[in-house]
C-alpha cells in the first residue's frame, strides 16, 4: 500500500475523534491525565485571597490568636518532618549495621568451615 493514503486516513481519523470528543464533551485519557497533573493555580490563588480577606477582617486580638495558631501548626509540621527524616536515617543505619553484621558472621563462619 502507498504510505501517503495511510497517513491521510490516520490524520482524518484523528480529526474525527477530536470532533466527536469536543462535541460530546468527553476527554481522552491522556487529556484527563494532563489536566489532573497541572495544578489549578487560579483555584489556589482564589483560596489564598479568601484566606487573606478573612484574616484582614479579624480584630487585632483575633489576628494575634490566628497568627499564633498558624505558627504553632507550622512548627508542628516542621517537627513532624524532622522526626520522619530522623526515623529514616535511623532505619538506614540499622539496616547497614544488620547487613554488615550478617556479612561478618557469614564470612567468619565460612572461614571456620574451610
């Protein structure tokens, strides 16, 4: 077969699929993955704007309380991250010690058996 008509048919098929998808409102799987992987910055921006408006509407004492709660929550998150990192490092060190201990025991027992 001639490759030119095949390419033309493929292009026409893609156009028809695009028309069908756009008219029915359906999205292909790749389009859905692309859209879900791109963060929706306008949504985040509007939520930050709402939070800013809420904070500005508070009284002076309310702002102090909200700020204190925010700082405490931030410190709690930082502390949790540090604990997680420390646990991961401890686990890696323990795994290394177990590995080298096992290698030492196996190598010493294999020398005795010779």
